[in-house]
């Protein structure tokens, strides 16, 4: 791809990280007041954890993000949800998200 979307519209907020969240780069959900945790399969995610330190998680809530996927996604607006192993997958019950590039292992999305 000849263009780069890194930094577009990024909005990151700090949350308390619950014990299920052990790594950055995974979709997360709200698990308690001001707290996020790792999504289970089929969960609708609120954002992507981009940093984790000292019990806090930096969560990207909007903008361009690169995510791991279970299979190549359809470009354009697609319904997406969390999948197993911290990945993202197409899911008819998911959230409408703009997919702007996709391979069999990763996708660029606009949250």
C-alpha cells in the first residue's frame, strides 16, 4: 500500500486494567467502572489496548488501528467483534467498523 494512515484520528484513554488483560494489541471491553479487560470470542469491543503498564491500560477508542484477524476481512464497513486469542473477526452481531486494508493475518481499521 502506498499510503499510511498511522495517527489518523487517534484517541486514547487510560483505564484500569483487570487481571484478564495481560498484553497490548488486543480488543478490550468495559468490565467494571473505569476498567477494561480482554474480550472473549464474539464480544463487541470498545477499543484496542495499545499499552499496558502498572495496572493501567491505554485504550485506543477511535482512529486508525492495525489489528490481528482470523481471516481476511471485507473492505468497507463491516460488522466486527472480538475472536479467540485476541484477534478480530467478521461477526453479524458485531460493531460497524471501516476496514481499509486487510490480509489473512491483519487488517487496518478505523474505529
